[in-house]
C-alpha cells in the first residue's frame, strides 16, 4: 500500500482479497513420496466448483513451525524414556536453526509449556529432559491458585488440581490458539499419546476447530503401553484458572463419570484426518524412530498451493475443498 500514489481526494481504498493456502503430500500406490509434480498436475475445487491455482511451490525451503505435545500422564510413564530419546533425535534432525522454530508442551492433569517457540536446539533438548510423569502432591488442591510452573516467558500451566487426568484436547486447543495462530507459513503439531482424554474443558471438536483456525496440521503418534492397567485414575480436584497458557479460561467443569473408555486410536485417526495430517502407531516393527524419520521426510516433501476464490464469501463457516492429482495411482 505504501507504494500506491496518494489520491487527490484522500479517500480510503478498500481491497477485499481472500487467499487460501493448502499443503499437500503426494504418494504413489506403494506409499512412496512423489516430489516432481508441477501446478498443472493438480486440480482444485471449492464447494464442487473448479478453482485456478495461482500459487505453487515445492516446499522444502519454506520455514516450518513445529509443536511437540507429549502425554506424560500415568498411563505413559513406562514409555517416556523412549519418547524423550526419539524426540531429541527428531528435533535435532528436522530443525534448521536459521529457518525453523519449535515449542514443547507436556500434558497430564495440567498443560504446561516447557519451552516456548525457539530455533535453539539446545533449549529444546533441555526442555525434553524435563519431560517426566507427574508427581502428585499429598496436600489438598482446594484454595490453590491455579496451575503451576511455566518458564518465565508469560506462559505457564493450565490444570485442574493434583489428581489424575489427560488434557489432550486442552493441549491441542492451547497450542493452536495461543502459539500457532500467531505464526506464518507451514505449521504442524506432533502429538505423542495413547489418545485417551480425561478431564479436558475443550471438546474434540473444539480442539480440531482451533487447529483449523490456526492452519495447523496434526500428526498423531499412538504410543500405548500395552501392559498398563487402564483402570482407576480419576479426575482430581476442581479445575482452577492458572496464569500463562489458558489463564483466565479456567473455571469449573462437570466431572465426567460413568463414561466408557474411549477408543484412543479412533480419536487420533480423526484428529489427523480432519486436520490434514497423518496417524502413526508405534509397534515393534514401526518404531518411534522410524515414524519420526517418515515425518521428517514428509515435512520436507510438501507442495504448497494457493488460490483466490472466484467469489469471496464473507459468510462465516466452512467450505469443502477437494484437491486431486491427475496422475494415475497417485
């Protein structure tokens, strides 16, 4: 706008442009990544109406913002060592200190930002070392003032007392709404969990919507301790509004009792599919290191496409986009 000549009438100029960006990964029928496509190899529709692709890039040089969300609830305590080790290697490999940024959150009965956005591998590695299972206090949480710690940068924790819990949905919501929404470029959350939420204030739908508003992909890694006794637990004391992450969004919420245990795998598959990410499951054959290698490869092999809708629609709501590849078996 600064380059435009001043109008003699000094009247305001209103420009209405809706730009929509998409990230795409293309694979052949064997699951191998296809990296040599051009703009003309794609077709794009919005609400079943063809759209012209006006921007196209093979991403690998674009900056990347990553959020690593690690489930530290009691059900994960026996797999945390593996998660720490693999996460160190992954961030060391994927993070380009001159271009990319990442942050680290752990969640159990609270959501805590262990490291705010940084391009420093050293800071992230130090934060990974802080990942551990919760140590529950024997004192009552009544009258307490909110969720603890934080790292001195204005972000703290959000929780609900000293009992058990797994605030999966809250962690996605807060990571998207308070951190990712402010960032530009490619953005992805990587979640290590068994997929079972206990005690979140936000719902699954609200977590997904927050990621959508922040243009953030969700990559879910199901890492379940097969030997863990899933019984017991509990929701702990009353939720208190804390400072930092989610401060002021506290308040009470109904304790959900008598619910059957949700299917963590289905929940994670839904999160990944609806956000445009991918779902992985750790097994003896598919180790966490292998999954992280696949993630690294995929994040470096994305296409970025952009278009402006023919008739920008100011009505609030969602539109259905369909991106396809002309090449057969892709």
